[in-house]
């Protein structure tokens, strides 16, 4: 999953050539055979654009050598929603994306990141901490998927305590009678020494989580049995800690279920932040305040100066500036680029806001009369 850190790296990358390829994929059936065809055609479109920019056939072959090997590699085409590739002389960055992306091949001096907006917009990010006597896992999540954060501060702390027999015995369990999937764990009046071990374990876990998430205000959802939930709530200091939690042993559900349960808890809070920001924008525009704008050129310029505090971008599909729709092919419709694309103003605004610590909100098209792009400025 592309996280904000990786996306920031893509946004910072600069220098010709930078090739961005996006395409939807199929999850099964005979349509799977279309995916390599579309991929091949998008690579062909990108190669043609590079040739027009003066790259030799030999240089293009070298640049696309790794990507072209994927065409005939059946193991490369797992059942995912979409594929995003970023190619430069430094290498080929391949990503599965849990969104339905429009097919497109872009050649420029920078990578295109706008199609991935929903993955890193502020109204889509949160964290999940799943804790039990079997292990502790911290996840980075958005509305579509989540991935585990592998941080040795958390892993070392958990391993140090979970390997203790005394601690394992301190948390006993029993079945609820509804099957293994619904086993619940709880404290069974542990002796003082055992209770202190558990308290110490939770304090260390809480300290590690607070350090890992320092400076990140995204909501944090806890998943644990009632006994550990109480201790975690007492010791975790993260400002985004949710009161609502999943009061169930985490091993009773797979990651997909855990993600769905957690998102149900944070959805209203995430949307609340976006709507409050939209209302601030409306008030400033209504008062004629020059710290708000819905003009793309003004916003892009302000973002480059580090002045954009909050950016709103509609997520509907529309051609970007510089995109030229290609003729339909047997696998689908691509986006070809004859010359390197003049950078889309919206793309500029997203990239510069992200790199300078601003907040980006995605929004569906047609929310009342709200503009397709809007911004609140710091000054």
C-alpha cells in the first residue's frame, strides 16, 4: 500500500524522465487476459512520448526493461483493483492500489500523484492498535486498506514481555460457546506481581505507540479485550485516541474484518474534520477574506510558497491539463502524451501542499456548490 511517506518521496522526485502509469485490473475471469494487453499499450504510449522528447530506442529499452518483463509474467497479475508504476532511471516502483484508477501513461519531469489523492487525503487516514497476549500490531490505515507499521520500538517491547510465562498466565481465557472465532480473553484476578507485569507491559506499549505516532493527529482505534482496553486507554497519550473501540480479542478476526470494524468507528470523525474545514472556507469566501480561494492558478502559486494550510480537491475523473485521450484499444482506453505534459495546476497544488505540511482533503464531485478545487491559506 502506498503510504504518505512513500507518496512524499514520489512528490519530491524530479528530473526527466519521470513516467507514471496507472491502470485498473481485473480480479478474475477471462477479463484477466486484458490486463497485460492494456499494460503493454500504456508502455508503448509512454515510449512514443519519450521518443518524441529525443530519447533513443536503446535508452527507452533500458528504462522499460523491468516493466516489460511483467507483461508475460503471470505471477505479476494478482487480483487487485489497480496498478500504479513510477519509472525513472533510478528504477521501477510497482504498487497495487485499492482504487479503481483511470488508465493513463504520463511522461514529465515529475511523477503524477493526483490519481492517488484518496489514499493520502487527511479525511481518510487513521491508525489501529491490536493488542493481546498473543502479540501487538500497529497499523497505518485509510478508508480502503491498511498495512502494519513495523517499528522495532514496538516489536522489541512486545517481545520482551510476551515471552514471559508469568505474563502469559496472567491473561486467562475461556470460550463463549459460539466457536473459536468468538473466544474472548479477560483478566482473572491476577496476583499483584502478575498485575504489575501487565501494567508495565501496557505502559511500555503505550510509550512506544506515542513515540511512533508523535506529531500525527490521525485517529487511533484500539482493538483488545475489555481488560487490556482499560489499561491502554489509561496509558496511551496520543491525541487522536478514539473513545470507541473494538472490545474483542484481535485474533478472532482477520485483517480485512479488523479494518472494516475500525473504519466504521472513525468514519464520522474523519468526515467531521473535512466538513468543519469546508465551513471555514465558505465563511472566509463569504467575507471576501483573501486567505481563501477557489482559483487554481492562485492556489498553485500559494502552495509553491508554502502558504496553503488546507486544500480541497474533487476526486471525479476528468482529463488533467496536458492529457490527451488516446484512441481506444482492445484492452481499454489509455492516456497518451505526445510531449511531456505541462504540469496540471491541481497536481502542483497537491504536491506542494503535501511537501510543505499542509492538509489535503479529497471530496466527491457535486457537494452542493463547493468548488472543484479550493484552499485556505496560512496568511
